[in-house]
C-alpha cells in the first residue's frame, strides 16, 4: 500500500471510529435520560451482551461481594472489582488517564475524591430518572456522580475498657488526663477535623485539638477498617473517627464495641460515577442505576445510611453536617496539611 493510499485509509478509519464513538456517547446520554418503560429492559439486554462491568471502589470487600453477587444474579453481568482505599483509587485513576488508559466502567469512593475525578474529566454526567429519589443535599448539580451511601464520623469505644458513663460529651472533655494514650484517629480524616474546627470557630477549634493531641496523644491508623478492628481488640479504647456502620456490623457479631456521637457529627457521601469512556457503557449505566436503587435495601442491611429519601434513617438524634464535596481543591489540600501536622504531635 503506497503512502497516499495508506493515509486515506487511516483517515477514513479514524473518522469511522470517531463517528462510532460519538454515536455510542449519544446513545448512552439518551439512554441515561430516557423514561421509556422499555428502556430498562433494553439496557439490561445490552449489558448482558457486554458480559461484564469493571468497578473500582473503596467499599469493604465483604460488602462488595454481597452487592456483586446480587447484581450478577439479577442481570447475568459479571462484576470485576478492583478495591483499594479512596486515596489509592483516586491516584490510580489519575495515573491511568495520564497513560490514556480507560479500563474502568464505574467507580465508587468518598464524594470529595469523586468530585476530584469529575474535575479531572474522568467521569461523565448522567441524567437518570432515579436521581430524583435521592437526597437533594447529597446530589451534585452537575450530575457527574451520585450518592450511593452515607458515611458519618462517630466515636467508638471498647465496652470492656471504657464505661458508658465515662464517655465524653464534648471534645473539650477529651482534655481530661484519663484519656491519655487511649485515643485514635484515621490518618486521612482531615474533613472530620476541619468540619469540627469550622463548627467551633477557627481559633477555638484549632487550639482545642492541638491541646488534645499534645496533652493526651492519639494513635494514627491507616484505614477505617483497621481503626474499627483496633477498637474491637481494645488496642484503641476510644476512636474519634470511625464509621457508624462498621461499628454496628462488629457489634452484631458480638464484638465488645458501641458508638456514640459528639455533636456536630460530620458526614459525607460515598458516591458512584460512570467513566467518561467506559469499555462496557451499557453495563456501566446499569450498575450505576442498580447501586442507587435496587442495591439500597442491601445497603441498609449492612448498616450503611441510605441517600434515598424514603429510606433515610435518623442518627440517634445526632446533628449531621455534611462535607461539601464541591469545596475548592486548594482548601481541601490545606486542610490535609493541617491535619497531617496535628497527627505528628502524637510523638
């Protein structure tokens, strides 16, 4: 093939591929926003032909296994899961984009990091009729992702080590010498810290937590599952930044743990987003919609809090303040640095 003919062939093939991609994108957008009664069946049939969906997530492995099995039973579509911490999922996806790799179909991590993925143009907007069932305050206006469950930071304690009547009622109570060496936090929970400081006032809040960390110390753990397990074992008698659902799950299994809440309770959503260039577009959309609808009863059984309005449950009377996922990235990074410096005071 001469160079001129090769060039015409290459250009033609490129245009055809581009046209096919555009048609696919248009089809996806139309399918996502359609209210046609036959639409879900068409989506399920197309997803089954694709055969699988690749899902990156920070959801605990045992919980993800339940959700994957239910989805696969319903639709005959295999769920390929890559699981890591929220931060590691974020890092991997940004690295893959730089390498021009689009291996994932959908992703589910904490909303601030999910928003970062949207800002990096890794996620596409979805306008599904199911979104109207979700809490408005947890749903971003741009529709680049949707809340899938709610996480709230609560305080957890080992009931063999700490007596209920001795529990602190305010964060100022943690200045008491009785708490020296008994406290623990998760290393990346800067949004909890900055939420508390904002509520208490910048000067007052900053001074209070510096005094707690300096006077009574706190151990720093990497991962909420690890922190919860340390409370179960008694190695961390009182953890300040655990997720309520993890403690409820452990308690149901007979672990000597319980949680309480010092107001305000800082909450955030874990959300799900669809890749801007999904290898399995129909399966990606089907899984996205499954996670914000049919998966929600399972979410409740696992002790998570649901963002679906009709399934929303109270938090033992706690006052919840949700982290704003649209917070400026520079402010998030500043908050991360301040919390990291605070954690160094443990030594």
